[in-house]
C-alpha cells in the first residue's frame, strides 16, 4: 500500500479514525503506458500528493487500510449494471468518481459522487436521488467544462466530414492515379462552403456554447435554443435566440444537441429530454440536413431519424452514445443499441461512435480526474460541494462552481481573480479609456471630420480594438454572468 498522510480533521465533520474508500470506475488516463494500457499514473501521483492512497484493486483485495486517509480504488473495467451492483450495491465505497460508466440506482455511495465531464445522467445512484441529483443524502457533482472544447471540436469534425461535401476521397484517388486534369475535370465536383449555412445549437451549456463559437468562426449563422433566462446572454454574444427547438431548427442545415438527459421519471423510467429531437424538429430543418448528437443517445427519436434518412430530409447523422457489452454472453446494452438497426439501411448516411467524442482526450480526462479528487476531498473532509447537481443535502455547504478559464459563465469568483491581476486590469483600463476617447470623437464629428479621423487614427483604433478583444478573452471575461 502506498504511503499516505492523514488528512487534517475539521471538527466533527471528518473522522481521523476512519479509512475513507472511493471507487474510480472509469479510466483516469488515456495515454498508453509502457505496458500498452491506458496509464493512470498522472492522476495517481496527484492523489498521493494530496495524501491519498491509490489501489489497483477492489476494496476487498486491499487488506488493512490506513485510517484518516482517502483510499482510491481503481476499477476501470467495471461496465455492466450487474458488475456495478456487485461492486457497490452494499455500500462498499463511501464515494465514487465516474465518467461514462452508468451507475445503477441500487449502487450506494453515502458520501457523494463526481462525474468527470458535463452532465450527470449516467450517475443513477439513489444515494443522491439519481442522475439529476434531486434528493438523497449524498451530494452529486460534476466537472463542467473540462472536456467542453474537446467535444466541440469533435462536433465540428463530424460536420466537416460532410459539409462542405467535396468528395476528397474520390479526388485523392484520381490524383494519386494521375487521372485528373484540373482545367477540364474540376468543374464536375461543385461544392458549397460552410460559411453562410445555419446551425441550430440546442442548449447553452459549456459544450453548446463552445460549438456555437466554433461554428461562428467558420462563418456559420448560429441559432441557439435554451431556457428563456439565457436569451439575454445568447443575444449579447451575437447569436440568434430560438424560442423553441423547432424554431431554432427552422431552415437549419445542421443541428447539434447539447442539453443532457434531464430528470428521470421514476414511474415511466424515461428521461425528461428523451426524444427531444423528434419528427417536428427534423422536418423543420432544411432538406438534406445534418444531425449531430454528441450528447446522450436518448435525446434523438430514432424512429423519426430513420424516417428522415429514408426521405432524404436528413442526409447524414453522427451519433456518439454509450454501448456496453456483457463479455460472458455478448449481449449489448446502452443508448446506442436502437441506432444499430439503422446501419444496414443507411450505411453511407450514419456514423456511430461509442461515446468517444468527450472521452478520448487524455489531458482533459487527467484534468477532470484531478478536479474530481479535489471535489471528493472537499465533500468528505470539509462538507463543501463544488459544481453541485440537483439539491444540496443537509449538512453540506455549497462552494459554488468551477470551470476552466474561458469556459462557462463568468462568476463573482472569476471577477475577483481577475481583479487581482493588477497589470492586466491597468492595461484594460487604459485601452478602454483610449478607445472611449477616440470613438466619442467619431460620434461627435461630422461626416467630413470622420473621414479625417479615420485617416489620422485608423491604425490606433484598430490596434487598440484588436488588443482589447484579445485581452478580454484572455482574462476570461466573455460569456454569460452567473452569481
């Protein structure tokens, strides 16, 4: 067992006579190590630097545990519901860190759980009331924003595979064989650029907002549907607000959904957002549209998608959802299963990924694991909850939210952190003062004088504007504000 240092006690909140046990049931390092397997050593080193112990075993095989420490048990091969119930259905662990693994309702984690990444629909334990965190006695948390940019980039990759629709593979083959004349043959391969196309982004969370920003960088017209309270900030960022999903999808060439599963109805077993992308939404889009669901498989009505593909209303669908396989029987489960029947009918129009878009970036996974360790530590030792999902259980206090710089809303804490950077604050104040002076002069001048101002001060105006926008971005002062 690794050498550990006991965490400090915080009165009655932490028992130094106890050994606290945390299950890690997903990979916390994706880069292959010397043995050719995903290497968790970076997260392991971080755990040990915090005084924790890292075990490559289940708790039953660990032997005596040092009291007053957090012990992390790395079991990334747990996958099926039966396996999770056997491992954690009797309260063998105090807390859990997961990523894509679906935790059954009967798993027990009395001191909390953290999902690496956004959303918590897979965190089904009733210890915190299921995937929405509404109820229970333990806190449910996540690490929003950690993999937002990686996921958004994969969404754009999915779009760029079909739009613009230049047959790169065909052209490469002809060129490689020397069977092409640019002057004579290129006219046979017309295409349309992505610029000017409309994308409907459903959801204004961290990933949805990053997708919107990337799409705008490609010159796309971006329409976002989200709760009405987000409208102010969506429009402030220069995007168009769609009051309904169908309104956002109207005439869109691409749709990308990022809303999460929502709450689970215990009576029906159905999530609130299941089937959100339905026939009404798909029929509102432009003919030959592209649908990307790199969120949760359940969000798209598969029957409606099949009909859209059959009629040509949807030309291409890219789906990224969990798929699990019982090794003993080969039985498949997970939200990807309903999509499998589409492959035979539409082999050239559908692309399926096993929830890989958000979970294959090594730095994001390690950063998420480190943050999750910090959140588990704070919840157990200090009863502080960061990035709470759902309701705050009795006996805990909220520590607010935490996202990487430049991701998500600007919080009071982020402003406080920015204010401590006296050099950047002074530069920002000077730039704003100069820009205000120059633009005030333009506003007060006649048309003839404005031409003279442009000639005399154009370089200062543009260099200041460019520096101002870059500085604001670097300071993380873009996006919505959240108290």
